[in-house]
């Protein structure tokens, strides 16, 4: 088995993937480095992202009246807390996360 050779190590810091990968490609292709190009050319080369309305989930379904009732019951100390029901819900949630969909 041939030995595994590692290239030079890079300093740890913020990753600018566009600058790192692009420099290697530019130097191999003979293209000018990013510093030599104008800022206007770099700005126009940035891709624009358009968001689709089809993927927008909209507002979450929150019943404000029910939230107010529960908040009032918790503040007054009349909200029923049943440890067995809480434990069952925690176990059920863990089972849902473990099963394949």
C-alpha cells in the first residue's frame, strides 16, 4: 500500500471557500487572481438566490386564546402536572426520533 502524503497544512481560521478553491483553480488555469480583478466584477459574479413561495411554511398555527389560558393556569398554580404523562410523552418523542420514516 502506498504511503498517504498530506499537503501543506493551512492555518485554522474562518473559511472562505470561494477564495480557497478559486485560487487553486485560477492558478492552474492561468486566470488573474481575485485581487487583480475589480470589485465591480467580483460583485456581479456573486450568484443571486430566489426563494420560492411554494416552500414558505407560512405562520405557525398558534391558538393565542389557549396559550393565554395555559399561561394563566401556570401563574395561578392550577395547571395539572402529571409526571407519568410527561414521562410517557418524553419516551414517545424519543421513539419517534429513532424509527425510520
